[in-house]
C-alpha cells in the first residue's frame, strides 16, 4: 500500500488548497527559477530532482522566496546536525530497532487528501542515545516521502498513542536533541501539519508537552489535541482509516513496518550518496551557518540570510 495517492477528484481540491497551478508549464517554470537560484548559491548542492523541488513548492504554496529559504535550511541542517543525517542505513542494528520499538508508519489518506501518520510503540527501556536514532529514522522517512510523493497531498495528520509514555522515558529526554529536531522539521522540511492528536493520555503527557512546547511554533501548538482514550479519538479521526489493531481498516501495523523497512532498505545507496549533499559553509556568500548560530538555548529560530 505504502503512499496511497489521492483520487483525481481529490486532486482538484488539493491543488486549490496548495495553490498549485493547473498548467504544468507554470510548475516547470517555477522549478526552472529555483534551479537558477540554486546555481547562484556556491554553498548549496545542485542535486534536487523535479519531484522533490515540486514538493518544496507545494509545501510553501509556490511562494518562491519561502522555497529558497527552506531549501537553504534543508541543506544547512545536514551540515549542522550530522548526528541526524550520517550513516543512514536501516540495516544498522540501532536504526532497525527504532522500527521495532517505535512504530511510525505513514499510512492512508483522509477523504480530503490529508496523510495519516500513526505513531505508537512497545514498552521498552530504551537508552538516551536512541533518541538520536529515532530522529534519524524520522528524517529518513521524510526524505523518502519527498522523493516519492509524486502527487500532491493537502497536509499531514499525526496520531500518537501515548499509552506507553513513562517517567523513565521522560527522564532521558535531551533538550538539545528535541530542540534540534523541531527546528529541523519545522524549518527545513515542506511538511504541512494540519493536526496532531495524542490519545491514551495521562498527566505525564501534559508534563512532556510542557517540556517540548518552547520548541514548537504557535501555529502548530494551536493544532495539537489530546484525547483520553481511543473512543474519544474516534470522534475526530475516522475509525476506518486507523490500523486494524486500533479498530480501523487501514491494515496491520506490522505490515506497514515491513513495507517501510523494505523501502528504506531500497534507499540505502541513495542515503549514502546524499551524505555529501549538504551546505558547504566555507563557500556561503555571507556569514557561515553553524550548529552554534543556528540553535540557541532560548527556543528561538535564527533567520537565514538568502543571497
């Protein structure tokens, strides 16, 4: 099943929401302008294919200046956070464990073209170092979607089962890792988050949310919702588009995990080749962007200078 595509009828409303031109020639013209800009930036790679560039355009409603900033950040993050973007081989034991312990399949679409991302896990005593591994696998999934979402989708909905959250897990959270992850996801990837829904929540979930709240933009915070149990979730998320283990008809979680494991394995050579596709800050026209000046300890975002 993997990435279900919207129907032709759904594509019409999705294009309107994304402000995507109906005329493919207009899209190609925008791609050409972005490529010309990339060519003028000596510090940036020139490897972007049309599918990924189109998804950046869709993610920022074809506003070219925003796309330029996000592409700059996309490559700058790879340089600034090597722990998220190096040695991305799902065959590595520590990365394969992420798929075993923290299920995060991207599954079906809603009737209005929103991608459901269902995240749950098993109760295990993971180590603090495994947070970096989880962030790395998340970025791997994001890059595969950038390359494979050939038809635009309206946005993403994240549904998270919080049942296994424990104080032991929370004690191992690293503020620096969490901060880098949220800045990277919000500033470097063209993901449009429509809703985030936690269910099976507890007082601990409120504590965890307060911990990550300073790193999340206000617009996204307004889209976060909490549900005490599964029945409450059903009132906001159609039951049939959830995994079978949660009463739905979208398929079995293990099947999704197996499919994504195979897909990430197929991309192993691409991930290896991509390790060199990052910003070369020594060639940037202006002050270099480093981990130190991209991230601070106040939860703020640094502004990139785009030449």
